[in-house]
């Protein structure tokens, strides 16, 4: 079974060029990717605040995905849901939000934000596939907690991990993940950088797969839609 998976930090559907929320643009971008399963970062949920809509549902419906799951990491201002999401053309048979512990005490002066991992099991024509969508924090202690949470949540077989990890490929934070997973970006000949989308200078978005999954190809499309470029991979279960 061949699938295309994609990770995409959508910055709450903010058009990077026109600086306005544009659901049609993002739904069109996701649909045109041809991805069967999509992991999204920086997704808003429904609240009374303007611009806080059920973005996972809106994008799923607009892009033609029958199934979706929103994993809330935090309520900004105590009321505005925000986190990760997974869209799928195949049935999501189970889903959970795995919270990443906040560092205590905080070791750095940078911006801190509560994060999470969205974890779902998807029935792909009778084969169960585990998909994790994650967005790491900005500080080293947040990276460490996120890495440890991911390592505990991974499955040994038929598992995909994707998201904005806010570290570059040489970071030792990724070393334990690389011991258990394959980086699909190894299939990229060039154009690995994902951020910022207009003039990408670094790679911080990843698609990892368990060793039993064959990686056929990978691509970072040259799109300026969000502040990140999406990253796709074609895999065989």
C-alpha cells in the first residue's frame, strides 16, 4: 500500500503574503498536495474569539478529507484552543492527545508554551497505521521534554512521526529519534529547507517513519502559503 503523508505548519491559516486568514487557500494547498494523511501544526479550535474557528474541520471539509482530529495543547487567554491536527482520507479508529510536560523550573529566558502530541491510529484498508503530529517548543528544555514524550508515544512498527520540531537536522535532540525512526528527508536531493517559506534557510519540519516502512520519495514543495513550507513523503506500508 502506497501513501503520501505531509506535515505542514499552517500558522493558523494566515496567508504569509497577504497577512490574512484564508481557509480557501490552505484547503486548496492541502488538497493539491495529494496527501492521504496530513499532520498540521499551529491550528486553532473553536471559541468566541474572532478567528478562532474549528480549523481542522474547516480544512478537512474544504480539502476533501473525511476524517480529522484536533489535539489541543493550550487555551490562549483561558478560552482559545490551539494545537495540532491530523487529517486523513482513511478512518481514524482511535485518537488521543498526549501532553508534553512544561519544564519546571524554566531554564531559559525565551518564550514558553505548552505543547502536545496528537496521536491517532488509522485503518488503511485493514492495516493499522499510527500517526503522530507534534510541535516542539523553542527552548532546549522544551525540546528535551518533547523528545522524551515522543519517544514514549512511538510505536515500533507502522508508525509515522511528523511535525515542526524547531531544531535543525544536526541537533542531538533528534539522535534518539533517529535511532528508532528513518528520516524521509534522506530521499531529498536538494531543497530541504522549510523555513521561512519565502527564503528558506533551515530545516525544522520533519517526517519520520518506523524502520518497517519503505520511503519511496520526499519533497519540500516551493510554496509560499504559510511561513513554513510543507514537507511530503511517499511511503509503502
